[in-house]
C-alpha cells in the first residue's frame, strides 16, 4: 500500500479541480452521504452518471450545480462497468468502510475516469490521505485502471428545523436561521445548506407565508451537543416571539416520516400531534416548552432533504 497526503498527490499530478470532499455516516441506517464539489459542473455530471451506471455501493447520485451528493451503502459491493466501460471508460464507488473516526471510500476508475479518482479527488480539501494498492495505480490516463482508498474524517449529519421566531410586525425566521448558521464557528462543524419549507398556508395562526427553515450540518463526533446548544442559545437570543420552536435530527435517513411530512403541508396539526409524531421519527425539540413553533420546526426537519419541492405547496413540482 502506498500512502499519499493531499499535498503529495498535488505535487505528483499538479493542482486539479476538486474543491471539497466530505463524508457523513449513519451507521444505524447502514448508509453514508458523500458530498463532492468541483470547479466544473460538467465533470460532476459525468462522474455522477458513471457512478450510477457502475452500481457498487452507490444508491443515488444527485447533482446541484458543480456539487454532487451520493447516498451509499456501508460495505463493499461488486461494480459493473459493462460494455460501456470498454468503450468509454468508467468510474465506480466500490465501498465505504468506517474505522473509528475515519471513513474510507474505495474507488475504481478506467481511462480518463481513473484520473478523477486517483489524481483529482485525493487532493480535495477534506481528505486526510489516499492509499494506492499498487504503484501502477499512481500512473493515470490512457487506458489504465486505477484503484484508490480515500480516507476522510467521519462526520454525522445534523438537521435542525426552526420556526415561529417572527411576529406580524418583526423578524423573518429564514433570515435569523441563516444568520445563526453563518455565525457558528465551532471547530468540526460544517454548515452544508439551508432550505425554506412551505407548510400549510391554510393555518390560521401564522405570520404570512407559513414557512419553516431548515439547516443541515456535517458534525464531527463529540461536537453535536455544542452545535445544538449554540443554535438553541442563538435562537432564544434573537427571536421576536415567545412561540419559537427548534427541532433536530441526527442521521441521513428519517424513519417512518412520509405520512407525517404530507400532513404537515396539508393539515392543521396541533402541538400535541407534532410532539407525538416527532417522537416516532426520532426527532427531538431543543426548547422544552410545547410551543406552537414545534409544528413548523418539525415540518422543516421532515422536508429538509427532500429537494426543491420542499419550497412548494404539497404536490407541486418544477
């Protein structure tokens, strides 16, 4: 096994195009979520199509701009480049291994796709080291086959929903939520994205739009409670309402939530119903008082990772 740091990879192959590499793990669900960012959308799209085609550990690939999110199974799985691999090359995620506070993603690439996994991805910010099984794996391009094990820190995914921090005369929850995320400077906490969730507009007791706000973070082990306490204190210090709610979930996949996600957009739930539904899904609230904001905060968590449809009325699609 030949081990290179990202700096050594860059020195050998020259600076390439990967801008970020991050892996979150949900061991209870047996899944990992891999986030990659590149300078170019074209390479991300090509990689996503190739990895989906090859199978292996990949469950789904989603592309947003020049970034890709992969949901993958933990473990090692056979890949199949098929006839397309012989003609145009190919790229595959063979497996994901969790070793204490590190995650190993195992890659195979053919031809130009081998350059991506052997020379480009291992020098991305977020990589600890790259392990090449043989010297031949360090020779890229042409019709070669390359293998590499990329080692990165093990993150957890934390989703936080916030609602009812404004009134009819003051504030906007989405503004405060985004300011909260950007104010967080805890080492080992990476802010991923923010999403606005359209809830049921027929709710009578609301400001105007009936919209909750969701924040997604990648968090190193041991930093989760620090993040949750920071968010709780920030919201309580900046809310204009006594009805603020904060909900949180740790993991990639929410269990048994589809029916509740539909109801929060189509029905008028009570605080008791929201509290009971959250318990079933493993969602907890950071403000002990059973405030009205619990309903929207729960809805924000339920829709935080469901795509652009979260911003629409129930059933709306782009």
